[in-house]
C-alpha cells in the first residue's frame, strides 16, 4: 500500500494555488486565510514526513501505480523530507509578512506563491531527472511573475534578464537530459545509478558531457561563479516576501548537485565517479571570495543581503566539493540556517526601508526608524547569525564545515571562509551603525506624516520576522538533534545501494511474489 502522505506537498499547493487563481477577485482576507492555511498544512505535512523518514526506510510513491523505472515516482528519504519542511517554514514566514499588505501591490500573488511551492517541493521529491526539469519549469514560471509583482522599472529590467537566463538554462537542461537518456537509456535516478558503472567506453564521453551540462545548469540555478551575475540585481529588486522565498531557489540547485552527483555520479560510478567534485570545490572557493567582496562593496541593504546569499552558496558548495559524509552533514545543517536567516533579512530590510523615508534601503544617513528596539535587535541577531559569530547558528554550521575539512582542504577553506565571515561582519557593522546610530533623528517627522505609512510594522510582519530570524537561537538550542538528523541524511544519501534496492529491487521482489 502506497504512502499517500508523500504526494501531499505537491497536491496541497497545487489545488490551493489553482483555487486562488480562479477566485482572485473580492476582498483580500479570504485569499490570505486560504494561503496561510495551506502553508500551515504543508508545514505539518513536512514534519510528519520527517518523522517517517527518521526510520531510515526509503519510500516511493508511484503516480498512477506505474512502477519504476517506467513511471513517475516521488521519493521520500531524510534529505527530501528536510527540504520540504524547510521550504514550508520559509514560506510561512514570507506569507505572514506579505499578508500585511505586500500581496495587494499586484495581482494573483497568493496563487502564484502556492504554485511556486508546488514546483519547489516537486523538485525535492522527484526520483526522475525529467520530472526534475518539469518541476524546475513550474517553479520558474511562477517566479517570473512573482519577481515582477507590483511592477516598476527595476523589477521589469531585472526580471527580463532573469527570464532570458533561465530560458537558456532550460534549453541546456533538456540537451543534457537527451544526451544522458541516449547513453544510459533511462532518466530514473535509481536506474541511472545502477547502470552508470557498466557503461562501455564508447558511451562514457557522451555521458560525461551530459553530466557536465547538468552541472552547468544546476550551477546557474545555485548562482555559482561565474554564473552568479543574475542574482544580486534580481533579488534586490524583488518584493521582500518574494525575495525571502527566493532564498530557497539557490538551494534547489545545490540540492540537485548534491543528489545527482552523489547518487548517480558518485564514488560508485566507475569511470564517471566524482567527475564534478574538482570543479565544484574550486568554483565554490572563488564564489566565497566574490561574495565577500560584494558584501563589502554594496551600497544598498537589499544588495548586501543578496551577496550574503552568494557567500552561503559558496559555503554550501564547498561542503559538496569536500566530498565526505561529515561535510555533507555539516552543509545540510548550514543550509537550514542560511535559508531561514537570509530570508528573514530580506523581510527585515524591507521593514527598515519602510520607516526610513527617502533613504529607504540605501546605506546612507537617513531618518531614524520608528521601532528602533525591535528592528535593531532583530538586525543585531540576524547579522551575527549570518556572519557566523557565536553563539548563533551560523557559527555552529561553519564550525562543523571547518572540522570536516581534511588538512589539504583546510589550507584553502579556513582562510577563505573566515575572510568572507570577516567581510560580512565589517559590512553589516557599517550598515547597522549607519541605519540605527547615524540617523538624522526627528528632523524629518513631517516627511513621515506626509508619506502615509502607518507607524510600526504590524503584527503580521513581526510574526513573519520572528518565524525566520528567531529560528537562529532555536537552531542552536536543538543543534544536537538537528545535526544528528543531517548526519543521518548524509549517510543515507551516500548509500546508493540502499536507494537502488528501495526503488528497483523492492518492486521486482513484490512482482515476483
């Protein structure tokens, strides 16, 4: 009997999104309640899936009861359950913030938001590379509209570049899939993992070319150097709740690299073993260095947070490039931390900009914010957490990664990672002092009255901020259980024989009986 819970992270946002698109007229409150209820249900579903996956048993859901390797399947393991839960928590914080009024700046926000969640969850759960492409396209189509939600020259300009780049990436994705299907004969991940070691010499070169095309596509999605240039402008221009949700989009690319190049082209793949690891390692270090420079040179808080995401991308990809179980477990812990904190920072920067008048998010002297205690405390916690300063969760994640490095890797990782952390501390200290200490005070109060902005950020925006930024101390408090879970997820990911048996041989055994 199939476990129908596995398909709910796709069905819940699919049906709620379609319903919200069909019922897009009228007052905003019913739409907000439906979207929030669907996202809470998604979070509950994610927690239940994590509880199921904790047993270590890999389960799959065959849509239409078409069994692998021929049918469409969704696979539940520790890693996919963790990513679905992380997505739901990030989405709930973003949606709470948006429901305070940002959702009404354009049309169809809630429907598109839910459809993007469907695409993200599908990418994390699918067990087939072609369906990974399909879910990529679903989340990208929704993201095109969400990026330009509310209009404006900056959003349309950055959105155009974002669309063109991702269309090119989709074309490369299809070409890579075609090459791999022609050489390996399947796109089911378990079946590919079983067949890849036995490829004859005539097909190895083509299979390697197809795999490297996928690495380029996933690198583009995760914003690795030199394919990062779309991210700072797009994320800085996006509406705050959208930018916060976009914090998970780079992690979709990182997840795809981790899944494909560990399961299919990992150590067991014969002549194709570990073909991405050297590229990922060196490009990750370069991305880390670039992110540190970008954070220091940013003149705008939104752009600064976007470069903090690039630092996190470099850190996560360095963990993949280190190619060890300890490193993979550490990067999964760090992924949870950085996704929630950078998402919360986008929301926090928007709240600060709303109270600074004409200065907005620019790192210049401007009107003081109205809620100095609340926003200042949240900025202080988020800045220390994202920079990796103890005792916050960023320090735990980076310490785990540094400990996982071999002596040869430490010579490169330690100075570059710690230098990027120092750059983040310097840049965020400058931003915080400019925004909160060098404010011009009460001289612009007339501007506040004329702007029509309500005082304070309101309960819903505060709730969204607390859900995401408040996760940092909780990640420290529960660092033991969470790191144990991520280490178990890394062990399970590396056990490709267990994955193949769970997907292919279990079905054959059931068919024989």
